[in-house]
C-alpha cells in the first residue's frame, strides 16, 4: 500500500486550503492509500477544525512570538522533525499546504510537492525570498490558478510549477445540498470569513443601493473579526430584516442549492473554492474581478458575471442585472455544472498523484 503524507499547520475550518487538504486526504483514503496528516500546531479553544478519519501526527512545534532568531529556530526545528519523520516513514508522496508548511518541507525533503494558495501580490518580502531560494528545491510547486503560475514563474523564476485547480467532492456536495433549509423567501448568498479581504462591507453598500433588496434577502455565511462592524453597518444602511448573518455553517451547500445566485465581493483571492462549490450545484455567480482566481472560474455571461472590484455601484448593477433577468439565470444554471466538471475531486486527485 502506497503512503501519502499531507503536511499542514492545522486543519482550521472553514479555511479553503485546509478543506482542499482534507478532501484530498479522504479521496486518497478511499483509493486505499495509507494517508497520514502531519501538523505542528494546535488550534485555540473555540476554533472549529476539520476532523478526518486518518492517522494524524502532531509534531507540537507551534508558532510563538519572538525575533528573527526565534523564527529561524522554529523553522529549523520543523525541518529537522520533518526530515526524521519522512526518513522513518518512507512516504511515496509528500504534499504540503500553505507557506508555514511549505518552507520546512522544502528544506526537509526534495521530493516534497508544495502548494501555493495565496495571491502573490499579498506576499511579504520574506515569502518571496523563500520562493526564490527554497521552492526550487522541491519536486513540484502547485499553483491553484494559471495567473498565479505565471506570476511564480516570471517573478520568482520557478521552473517547477504546475497549475492544479482546487477540487470539489461533487457527489458529497450534492448529497448535502438536499438538507432542509428553513428560509422561505428568495435570497442571494455570500460565503466566507468575515475579514477585510472579503469586503462584505462593500457588499452591504451595494445591496443597499440595488433594487434587488426590495424583493430578495441577502444571507451571509461566515464568522470573523469584522462581524461587529458589519452588524453596525447593517443598521446604518437600514437593512435590518433584509440581511441575515447566519454565522459559520458546516453545510453551506443547502444554501447554495436554493440561492438565486452567489455573490463574492473580495479585493483578492487565491482560487476561491466557494465559487466552484456553488457552480457545481448550478448556482450562478456575481463576483468582483479580483486577483487571482475568479476570472478563471467565472465565464462572464455564461455561468456568472464579473464586475469591477472595490466599486459598490458596479456590484449593485451586477446583482440587479442577474436578479431581474430570470432567463439569463436559468441559462447560467444550466451551464454552471459543466463549467467546473474539471474540478471534480477524482480528476484533481489524479493530477496531484502525477505531480
């Protein structure tokens, strides 16, 4: 039985990269691989995490405050522990997720496959140095969008980059989408962490300006540091009763299946999994045309609409254009599922194994 190691700091929910790691682990397990998740941190109390029925090894080397010497010491400890573990276990595949795991994996083993989920324009100077000096050591670097692949090749000079899109477990999503949902009114949906990057403040501004809000509610799924600010803004905009903040939902698919469409208002993304999930259920998209993922997912006019980022009027116009054109929504629903067929977990898992 071949052995696979999946390396990640922690399995915090509802993180996108964390969910990709979990979905791949479960797919590999279903194919009779011996799967081990290797992590080095523990989540603080109250933070949800993904549970997965595979062996989990926690190396207990979490982040801690300190200067350069402390951070280098943590990095070297992780790399050394990874090296010992990889040598002992003799994994056939080593797949790493996010930069905190990628760097020590690159130092520990040249057979590592590293995955990059960040928008390159948001990366720090130290992260770029790691790309230029350490990532060439890896067997392969996986970019989750073509645009990201181009940036890594051109700006970091990497020659070992492949693009593999994020996967969705289509069969499981469709099964969960059938769950009962206690919302009778028409609604549009937004899903994501309530953080500045996602620009839910801009979405609320757009919703207040659009005509759609008189006929349809807005449901926000997620939690985060911006929640008190957003709740206050809902009151200021007079949207009480029109906007439902439903918190973190472990089964967002029952909302996606019944929404008129899904909206994304982000300033930047990597390769947003929630768009793929929604489209796999026939739910069209209105998204800001932000770096680096939506343009590779949303085919403007076919399975959704792209609008200028950071512009509430453009977002409001996109919402109205889709809501009040029911024939267009119906056509988009028909084309949505086919548009993301290549993201099915079986196809993506094959690509990872071939990396």
